[in-house]
C-alpha cells in the first residue's frame, strides 16, 4: 500500500499561447540568477566591486552551458548518433542533458576570460562564487523532476518519487536522486560558507572544497541511478569522474595551502587612485608613451619657478644699487 510518495508533474511544459515555458529551463535560469546575486554579495564582502560578478558571469554562463551540453552529448552519444536517432536532438538543450563536469570546466574558461578583462585573479572570484554555484545546482536539479529523468532504483520509502509511463521510462516508485543531490548541494554550500569564515580560505581553496564535497556526494548518488550510462570496470563513468576530480581537488587544497597560505588581501585592484581625475589619467597615459611622469613634470615646473624667482630677486637688487 502506497502511504506516501513525491508526485511528478503531469507535464514539464506550460504554454502561454505560442510561448512554451519549460520547467527544466526555468530551474536553470533561476539558479543562475540566485548564484549571481549571492556571489555578488560575497564578492563585495571580500573587497570587490558591485556588478563585477555579473560582468564575468556574462562570459562564464554561456561557456558553462555549452560545456555542460558537450559533456552530455559526448558521454551519451548513442542517444543522438545511433541508428534511428536524430542528431539534431543534440541541440535541444531544453529537453534536458547538462553534464556538470563540462559546465564547470568550460565555464571556468569563460570566467578566466572575464577575469582577465577586469584584471581580477580567477581563484579569488571562484572562491566567492563557490557556495553560490552549489546553490544554483540545488535549484537546477529540480529541472530533472519536471522532466521525470535521472531517478534512482525502485523503492517503497515514504519519499519515493512516482514516475509515470513515458518514453524510455516505466511507471513506478523510485529513489528521488534529484532531491538527494539538491539537498546535498545545499549542504555543500553551507560547508563552504562555514569553512571560508572559519579558516579564511583563499587562492581557490574555497572553490576546491566545493568541488571535493560535491564529488563525494555525487559518487554515491550516481551509483543509485538506473538511467543508461557507460561503465568502466563495473562503475558508471560519472562515478569515476567524481573520484578523479575529488582527488585532484583535495590535492590542490593541500598543495595550495603550503605554497600560498592565507587569503588575498586585494581581490579587485582599483585602477584609479583616490583624488585622481581625467587630467591625472592623461598624465599616466603620457607616461606610458614617452616615459615622462607627472611627478617629473611637477619637479621641472618647480625648478623653473625657482629660477624665475631668483632672477626677479637679482633684478630688484640691481635697481636698489
């Protein structure tokens, strides 16, 4: 007898006239906005400027979406390039299919470009965004609930997820792995926030902690899933990915803490000094062109004034004589 279960939505799409609103895309969008908002608060608290996180996110988010989709298509190529499949479906990102590994990897490339343009160290920016990214993942995972995908093994637990009959799925009660990962990501965010306050993590170590903690949870959650996946030595490919990335993240934390202890004192250098104006900026540009500094010009001006004053004094003495 089914005493309790988590129902699945009857549809993952709501149509407003000709405009379809997809639950999967909606969750991704909300996650991005929350991440930018909270990441901005952490960046300002670290000494950065308001709006910098959003400016860099303009680069990181598109790169991340492309990277996430590429990872999914490459690791599940049979869904798009096998006999009877339509390769055009590989571009239908709204139907689900984003690999977090590819999203983080290529998103980091986009973030690096944005940071270079602003003269900001990428590790410091990543530390500020680490818990925000985990929260975004927690929200984004609910997109799988709308699509009724990536659930776990059959179960009769009170919090089982009820899946309805559909393409490539059988009706029944399954482990809600989307919920497990969503709650785990919230826990990861809280862990990073606490550790960052307690140990003043810097130089990318807060981000590395997020990566390690997420991988630890993803490994056992991935093991519960029943969707088709490639296996290596009896384990799902994503389990091996989680193990390898976890080891790399831990190694980075250990090595970085020895090589570069402490935290960055300045995360966003101010390119304009207090009290400067357009004329000072012009002086600085002139210096870069001909090597003459504004201070040198001031010294030269002072010398000329002294010479003029001396000449005037001599002239006055001559008149008196």
